């Protein structure tokens, strides 16, 4: 077997609509998008060594690989980036069935993430198909994700956690919530909520318990007072919790970290925090920085909570800054400022709209006038452009995504 064999896998075809849980031996439709920007640069991110599989120069002895013990083969393949595994599966029947091997899934679950990915979802115009793709930052490649297996409803992206992705929408009769694993194409429709209306939702995955929760906060438009509801996959039901106290929300954007849900409020000024384990809301009097024009809450690793926003009154005086909440003093502490050259490139006009979202101390910025995104690594304090990442496409939504075969919807 020569070194290029993994890269000569036949391109899979699009799947027909399958039953609720995909049981085929090979999820189909997962193609590499050859239009991915080869010129993208990510100076703050190091590509994993497995990326060399794309252009392998090291000879691979077929006899050696064929004689590897199963346990050693599983340990090797468990460390290959998930998207590259699809190229390796046609090597043999033995390798082709590896993704369904419990031993492989157990080994894969113990392997750290291969690096951040960005998932882009296009809702599309009327009568046009919805689309989904993933941009792997370490591999610098974009992959198309099949979408035909999900119900043909009017849905939109809620978010991603631990390898699962959550969508919500209308099935023609009512509000529904769908959770899926894009790699395995397994999916499920959650039961109806007790107060089944369009809600602000957050997905959180507990990998140790192999379970997930979906938290439904207030009405998405903020004009209806509804009790907080939490779906637990281990019980397959929604439970009704405390109603959020009356508050004037700054926006519908929420951040979830350390088993707590946070929302910005103007009245009372500060944050509303929901403790999932205790099931109740409380107010945090964290005053916003002066001259804050617009702000987003972004969840970091563990207990870290960030506030991202523009400061200033006029276009020539504006700047983008990042603060972190000091939980002990409930004070926002500035930790970084976007360099002027990046700020001018990201927001050409003072009124330009921008979006930002985060995961594991990475914060991604997008704006309507750019064909690229801007990534900030909080730990490394580094900024870098991401080509091919933009929200300028009508009805497109983005979020961080961690591809994992072991992420279960049950």
C-alpha cells in the first residue's frame, strides 16, 4: 500500500433520508470542500502531525500495517483527526468497520480534541436546501456535512457542545428541538416542552456521564414570561424550574459555563445567572464598562466568563475590548484590546454589525463586510485571520464545533 492510498478514497454520495437513528456502516455525504481557502493562515494554531496524512511522504509497509494487533491499530486510529478517518476507511474491511467498534469509541473518547473547528449553517431561501459545513482550523480544510437526514423543517442553529449540535424550529404544527451528531448522522427529536413556544436554548454535554441537557430560558422575543425548563437526556423529559425574575435584557445572547447560564440585563443592571444544579436564578450586580456600545457574553474554559464589546462614542475613538468577570468582586477586568489594524479591517464603519462567539478561551469575530473571520486566543494573546469564515451570507449561522464519534445522543 503506497502513501497516497488514504487520499484516494471515492467521494461518497448524498444519502437518502434515513430513519431516526442512522445505522449504516458508513455515513455518506461527508466530502472535503476543495474550495476551502488554501491561503488561510493561523499563526496561533499548530496543525497536528496527523495532518501529514493529506500529503504523506513516509512509505507505509502494507505487511506491517496488516499485521498490527487490533488493540494497537485502534490506539493509532483513535488519534487520527475525525475527518481524515473517512479517507482511511476504504483501506480494508477491517478499517472500514472501525468506527462502530466499542473499543475504538472508548479509545477515541480518551483522546483530546484535535483542535477547533467552525461549523457554518445556511438556512437558505424559500424552497432551497439547507446546508452545513465545517472548517477545521488545524487542518486548514473545509468539509461539507450531509444534511438530508434531518427533518425538512424550518430550523435554525442553536449551538454545539461536546460533539453534538442542537437545532430548533417549526415542523408545521409547533416548536421542536433536534439534537444530532453530524459525524455519525444519529439524531433525535426532543419531546415537547411544557410551555412549548419559541425559546432561547442552550445545549450542554456531560462527556463523563455520556448525557446532555438543553436549557430553555425566556421567550426568544422577551415579551412573554415563561418558566425555565431543562431537558435531561438520561430521563428523556423536560422539567420545569424557577421562572426568571423580571428583567430588561440587553439581548437574547447567552453564555453557559461551569453549570451556570448568564444573560446581560439593563434593569436591574448587571447579569442574571441561572444555576442548573440548583434550578434557580440570581442577580449579579456586575456593572458594565463605561461607554460600552454593544457587548456579547462569551463562555471560556471552566469558570471563565468574558465580555466583548466596542467602547467609544465616535468612529475615530472606538475600539474593541475584552473583559473577564472577577467572580469574587463581580467586576469586569479588561484583559485585551483588539489592535487598531484588525478593528479597522473588521469594522469599516462605526455602525457595522459584528458577531462573536467562543469556546475554550478562543473568541471568533465575524462581520457582514468581511469574507473572513478574526480569531483571538485568550491564553496565547494572539490574533489571526480565518479565511472562508464570514456571516455575510444571508441566513448563515456559525459556532465552534468539536467533531467526535463517541458523542452519543442517548
